[in-house]
């Protein structure tokens, strides 16, 4: 009897999985994407217009799933609007464009503040005394299913998609990273080779730390030298927003990110002007900006 009940539970679970995968999600993806939402993407996520037609359709379907699955909350009196939801979902789903239909399975809610927000952080003195200090943040990603964002910085990052800074890409890269069970710069890699990934990321991370310590300019934001998790998030920003520069100065890192995200962001760059080459390259020839 116990075996029959167990088999029934397994069958019910499988049926639910099939329903979600093949019917519920399919129906959500087929919902009409309104012209007003397209207008929001064109204004706040202009890279949307550079996507190929098939990519735009896929992005719109990913956005539908994102909106159906995740809760948005306005903080500090911010009234949530379609503009806020579509702009955030649109940028977050760019990271999923080349991947399956799973929409950040660890994420439940997105909290949005009007501007940069203050978060309290534990500070430990040399003698071990613990105190708390407020830090101004543009975004935060939590392993308990929350992403927190500053709306001001979401719009700024989306509208300038070529400066290498994008708080939505950054925080949602942390969400992908955390799918391995730990946010440590090593997301589940699927088809990528783990040894190659580890070697390439380790080499590039060490180089960024060395360059940051010496105050040398680099295509990657020096914040990526904080730890391997921040390195992955910062490298993701550069991969999407400055792909040609990243590929030119760090082709091995670019190739790993391309294998992981399965997209070619260089196609989306408009009127790209390559940065000047540097003469000061030491052990990382070609790094220039
Ligand atoms: Zn971060």
C-alpha cells in the first residue's frame, strides 16, 4: 500500500512538472505583449532595439514569465508602475536570453527604492568589537530570494548600455551565481568545462586585483577585485555592455562568459569606437581601459 501511495505522489509531482513546463509557462509566454510595454523597453532598455527579431520575441516571453512569477514591492513610498516592472524584468531577462526558460528559480521578490538606499552592515574592529554602520547601496542580491534595487540607478544603467555599469545585470548575475548553492563566482556551468572556467576566472581575478592595487585602469570595474562573486557580477556587466573591449583585452574571459550566457552581445553594439591601446601592458598584454 505504501508503495502505491509513493508511486501516486511521484506521478502527481511529474504531472505538475509537465503542466508547469509545457502548459502553464506556454500560456504565459503567449500572452500579448502590449505596444506600451515595447515603448517602455525602447526608452529604458534601448539595447532591446538592437536585438534580432527572434531575440526580441524571446525577451518579451521571458519578461511575461518573470512578471507572472516574481512579486514586486515599492519601498520608501515608491508607487510601482508598469514602467518599473518592465524596465527591471527587461534588463534581468537579458541574462536569460540564451538560456532555458527557468526564471531565476531562487528569486521570489524584487524590492524597489526610489533612489540609493541605506543598508546597515556589521563592522568588526581589529580588537573584535562589532558595530553597525549604514552604507549607501544601489542594489543588493540576497540568497533568501530577494533582489533590492534603486529605481534611479536602474533607469540610469538601462539607458546607458555601453558604460559597463548596470545594477540590474550585476544583482541578477549574483542570483545566477547563487544557483550553485553558494554565491562565490562559480554558477552552475551546464556545458562549460569547470577546470577551464576556474583557471580563466582565477587568472583574470588575480590580474584585476593586482591592477586595482596599483591603480591601473582596466575594462573591468575595480569593484570586481573585492571577491570572486563580485568579479563574476562585474565581468557580466562588462560582457553585456562593453563586449568588444572585453573580448579584445581579455578574450579568454569573454569566451567563457559567451559559453555560459550563450549570446553574442557584440552584435548589439552601435557605433562602437574601440578604446585606444595602452603601451603599459605588463603581464596582461592589451589591457587598456
Ligand atoms: Zn555585487
